[in-house]
């Protein structure tokens, strides 16, 4: 299946090489991400990193600080600070590790889940009208690209 995407001739030429694709994709994904984060909508007050931790706990269940740090690709002290901020807001809870007294387990609180759900709805509400402006073929192409982008983000 072939899709015609409206790109400038220069952007189309650059995107034909792997290096050009990497550059174009990085620019577009970063710009979309930044745009979604900075839209003047009701802000939860939770950092991008904090929201990412809430989403991971929602998806994967409880986790240790070390596991969260590895999954989020940050250093454990950074994750400890993020978790401490989330805990102070009542968005996560700490519990003793069942077998290792030196560790704690972090789990999503009900308030944390509510904040995460509200933030996802807010961002979806911003994105959905923009998706409706695309052609059906463009939306179909994005549906195919979404799992590939997810795989890239997890590699």
C-alpha cells in the first residue's frame, strides 16, 4: 500500500536516506512531544519524568527504585528524587521489599492512577482533532507506525 504524504521537496529528499530519516523522525517526534507537553491546558503539576514513572507503574505494576531507574534509563539517585516527589504528592506509595530489607517497592496509588488517566485524556483531547485533519490514508499509516515507534522507544 502506498501513501502520499505532503512533505516539502527538501524534507522528502532528506528522508530517503537512513540518516535523513533519523533526522526527520527525531525532529518531528521531539516537536510533537514538546507541543503536547506545552499546550496551555490544565496542568497536573507532575513532571514529564514523573508522568513516565506513573505510566510505567500502571503498565508494569509495582517495582523497585532500581528497576524503575533501569526501565526509564536514569540513574537510581535521580529515580529516588522523582519517586520522592511523587510520594509527597500522594501519587505513589512505598512498601518494604518482601525479600530484601534494603529495598522498597513502589506502587501506584489511586490518586496517581487518577492523575495519569486525567493527563492521558487531556493529551488525547489535544491530539484527536489534529488526527481528524489527516486523510484516512495518513491515519492508517500512523496506525502502522505506532508499534514501530514504540519498539524504537524501548530499544
